[in-house]
C-alpha cells in the first residue's frame, strides 16, 4: 500500500520552503516509483485563521493516520497578540506530544563548501556530520514533583529528574539504530558521576548495547561532551542523551555549522513514525521575498525517507544532490559568500531537482 505524507507548510517562509521540498520529493518519488500520496493541511497561525485553533482535531486525526508528517515552520507577528492557548507554537507542541514523538534527531552537518560559515576554524568543522538523539518526552522538563515555596522568608524551588528503564531503553535503541545506518559509533552522554538518573541511564544503555555488537559504544560526561563538541566535534558520529542535556548540546552542535537554513530535524515515535521539519523558525523578516533557504526542509525530506520509510538510497541521493548544488557555487542569501552565486528559494529547489538527474 502506498504511504501517505501529511504536509503542513505552516506560516511565514513555511509555504515557500515547503514548495521546494515537495518538488524534490516528487522527483525522487518519480525516479524510484515510490508512489507516495501527499495530503495537505494547516498548522499554527494558518490553522488559527482557517479553523480558529492552531491544531484542529481533524488535522491531528490526519497526522495520526499518515505514515509521516512534513512540517515547514509556524508563528509570526500576526498572531503574537492572540491568547496564549491559541498561539501557533501551541499547535506545534500539541502535535508533538499527541503523536508521542519521544525521540528528537538533530543532525549538525557542515558541508565542506560552507566551512567559512562557522565561528570555529574551518579545519575543525569542515565535513562535520554529528547526529544528536535527544529524549523528548521525559526527564526534568516533565518530572514531578516540581514546585516552589517560601520558608522563613527564603524562596526555594525544585524540579525532579526521573527516568524509567523503559524510557531509557527505547531512546537508546533509536541511538543504536541510527548509528547502524551511519558510522556505527554511539556516544551516550550523561552525568553518572553525580546523578542517580544518569547511573541508571548508563546501566540500561549498556544492557541495550548487547543487541548491537556491531556499534561501538562509549560514554561521556555532559560537561566533557560540551567541551569536546567545540574542541574536536568530528570525533562524534551519534550522540544519545536525555532531554535537558540534549536540548543544550543540540543547540550548541547546530551553531557549530553557523547556517540555520541548512539543518533538518526529525521527531520519532516508538514505530519510527515521525514528524520532520527544519530546525529554524518561520523567519517572518524574510517571508514572501523568495529568498529563504529551502535546504533544511529538503534535507528533512531525506531524513523522512531514511528514518520512517527505510529508503536510505533515496535519502543519500537527496543529500548528495544538495552537496552538488553547493559545489556548483549556488547559495541562498543566508549562506552566500564571496565568489558564489546568490539564488532565490525556487531556483535553489530547482537546482536540487536538476542535480538529482
Ligand atoms: P527564525 O529561525 O524564524 O529566524 C531567525 C533568523 O534566521 C532570522 O533572521 C531569519 O530570517 C533567519 N532564517 C531562519 N530560517 C531561514 C531560512 N530557511 N533561510 C534564510 N534565513 C533563515 O527564529 P525567530 O526569528 O526567533 O522566530 C520567528 C518565528 O518563528 C516566531 O514566531 C517563533 O515562535 C517561530 N519559531 C518556530 C519554530 C518552528 O516552527 N519549529 C522554531 C523556532 C521559532
């Protein structure tokens, strides 16, 4: 049976970058006879305008039925003044939690052609390709009890960092599976020298490792990982870590590349069904100008094919086509430098389609 992809272009530059991603998906589909069915709906501000809610029930149902969701970005000044519960970003948080997307995959890839975009020395980051697998629905951001009180005139507050072995094992498996599809190296990041939850984390990751003898597992404390990411980031293949550590390290890693318009992301559930989106927002400052970089969304299509549909060759083809286009010297404004040719959103999408052959 053909697979269904729910496309949610969203707000701001969302529809512009999504149009290019769909072009690329259509070409790969036609070349390989994949026969995917695309459905379209609204999320965020566009959904508020159309349905009066940033995530309509019908849209959520369609997302549940689809085999994967491809999202542009949501939000913008037009909806800044509406009541908080109806803001575009609420739609995004709700769809993630309702779909049970517990694994967040954020690659930090620096194409050698863009090494100058990083704040780090080119030889440290050129060719960087790290994947951070972050646990997304547990840990300290959701743990109870949490609270705040005033005792004897002193305010105090507390949070809780709980992890069950089931939660750790399922995210560890996502990390091992991803490493298997890449360089077969997994680094588990924790703070096991101090935290009880990290000690359990390390224990469970070791147990899961027995099912993956072909993947080289290492462990690193989070403070050292933060340091190593700027000292020698190319030592990493896949990093798996908890919600808070992953939040911090994935932002750090993505900024090593210096080009937010290039970075895709995936959020997966227990069956590898996922939602795929660029790491950046809706960029209202450049919306409607035809200059947004569509490559993060195009690379999100590659992740969708790789992780939800098991089409590694098709994913490789898209990633290689993006590399080819950069080799040709084509750049959108955000990644443009001297000696390269500036192109708009649609021309960049067309160039990737052409590079696919
Ligand atoms: P942003 O990522 O939208 O923009 C930050 C800067 O990067 C801007 O200067 C923008 O022009 C530029 N930029 C982003 N993507 C680009 C691209 N593809 N090509 C070229 N330049 C690009 O972040 P922001 O300005 O903080 O937020 C704008 C809106 O997006 C807000 O409403 C925010 O809530 C929302 N947002 C949504 C998501 C999401 O949908 N996942 C994520 C972050 C922010």
